[in-house]
């Protein structure tokens, strides 16, 4: 995708000469004779950059630029014209054009511009990948040598080379999103986008627009056309985290898109072709979700081609030392300083703890250790009191969603309280919570300074 160029010009001779020039340099070239054709090709084939003529019949270059930028704001577009004005060049720049060239075209200058544009595109993709890797939930590899994690790796390798939909099951914090990204990275779609949808984070009123996109004027406030998540994931992978948080009606619409390979934008007249691989995650029992009606039967059977179950941390305690080492290095890089080290007696406690929140909770604990430590080594005596006592006391608690969420919230609040020296007003402002609401949370968790 990075080395693919889209050339848009209504003159066949110019298209042919540019195609020959770029192919001689080793690039893959797509051509379009109009703005409408350019938009259609761009939807189906991600490209590294676009070379776009301004004056064309039908929709002109500036309108085409606007539509391309709506579909992908980061794609570099080089505008070209034989009789453009300064005003036209300024308008193109304001709309996000990468550069502007005049006809007749200089081959040397054009090749330099193309190289610069593709380099910019490559950096944007790399930055996006780095951002994804730093998001919560993400050691970007499955760390461990246990049998259960090796079985997961094997299954990921087997399924990655296909386009089969995948259902990933497992407790909160067990690494479902990490597994989904690994499937994408090892697939033939790796050069395409990986788009994650937090199903619980989208209001029902915005669901259709978020997933399928909308046209300008489709509803009050729709001032510009917008791509939905399906279009964003075109030629790549679309990952639904917590699928059962989608309403049954929304699940039916998603299933229709998967079956028809096209989306209908709100307010749109024509379906938009999309080619995505679907991966979904679920932290509940799917059979129970079917019985309760939160998971549609047709959706379940569509997804249940390949199922991967992510093991809880309790099922692989032998992996905890390796995870601690990796998480400590991660925290040292993020927060500065040397990675913390755990003594054998501390490791024994950590390996026997229930970890209701799994790797997510373990990461949170390592972060606290890094912040509160007195030295580079942590023994059982040095472990933060709230965790050493709390983990032992909670060893008999079943690892369900509510306990995992409470453990995360408690740890999250403790971190920010310690960071703000237990100033409740400053902490509330720091985390974006009303002071009265924070007081109620502290009371519910029994948290007081010096007693955590």
C-alpha cells in the first residue's frame, strides 16, 4: 500500500506518461480519469499518495481532494494544474494538499515530491502503530512460555493466514485485544488498517454514524461527510471489543455489512464497498449471552468459525516472572528510572495471587511499585501494603467482571491520590471527576490517607 500511487487526470496521455515514469521507479500505479473514478478506486484500494489534477469534468480536483481527505485525512495529495491561480493553490493547501505542481511537469521534481509524500505517509502509519502499542491493554506480544499461551500462539498462527472471522473469549484484562492485533499483524492484511471499536463506548444514538458513516446533512449537525469504522478498516481488520455491548439491532446491521461487503452511509444514496476481516471479543459466556438475548444467534454462528480462548493469569502463574520483567521495563521507559526487580519471596506472593483483573491489573500493580519504591529491588516486605494484604485476603474471590472493575478502579484512584499527595480536589480535577463523586468512591473503597 505504501508504494501505491493513484494518478488522477482526465487526459489519457498524461496518465500514461506518469504511469510509465512511476512504474520505472518501482511504484505500483492506479489511474483514474475523473474525480468520481478516483473516489471509487480510493475506497477499494488504499494508496500511499495521490497525484490529482485540478481541472476535470464532473467533480473538480478541489472537490475530489475534499472527498479523499474525508476518507483518509492523512493521505498526501499532490495537486497539479496547467493554468492554476494563486488563489486555487491557497485553497488546495488549506484543504490539506501536500504540495502543488504546475504543468508541464518536471519529472525530477515530481519524483522528489512523490518520495517525500510516501515518506510522510510511512511515518504517519508508524506513528499510528506506536500509538496503538502504547494504548492500555497492550504489551504488543503474548509474553510467556506456559503451555496454554503457546497453544494460543499456535492457533493465532493457524488462523492469521485466512480471512475467517474470529471470536476471542476471555476475562477482562486477559489480552483479547493483544491477540486480535497479533492476528492482524501476521495476516495478509497487515499493511492495511487495524480499527478497534469499543462497543460500550459508542452511544446508541451515534452507533449507525460511527460504524457506517454519514453524508453531509444526513442529520442536524452533520456538517461534513464522515467515514464510518467499516470504511476506515477497508482492506484491513475491524475489531469489536465486547461485542455483546452492541444492541441486537446493531449486531444485525453489522452482520448485513459482513455478508454484503458494503455499507450504506446515513443519508447516502449508493452502497460503499468495503473489504474487512471481522474479529470480535467477548468477556462473557457466549452461550449465556445467547440465552439472555445480548448476542444474536446468527451473529454468533457467523463468528464462531474459529474461537480463541485467552487464559486468565491464574491459569499461567509460571508466566508472571516474565510478564513482570516486561512490565517493569515498560514502566521504566514511560516514567523514567531503572526497572524494578522482584525478589524470590515477592515473586512467590505474586504468583499465588488471584489477579482478578489479569495482565491489566498486574500492569497497574507494577506501575504503583515503580512509583512508590524505595530502591530498585522489591522484596515481600517492600511490597505496597494495600496489594500484599489485599491480594492475600481476596484469594477466594471469583474473578468476575465486577471484581476486576473494582480492583482496577481502586488501584487507579490510589495511583492518582499518591501522585497528588492525597489532595482530593487536585485528584478530582486530574482524573476529570466531580469532587463529591470522588469522595463517595473513596468511602466505598474505604480509602483514607495512610490506610489503603
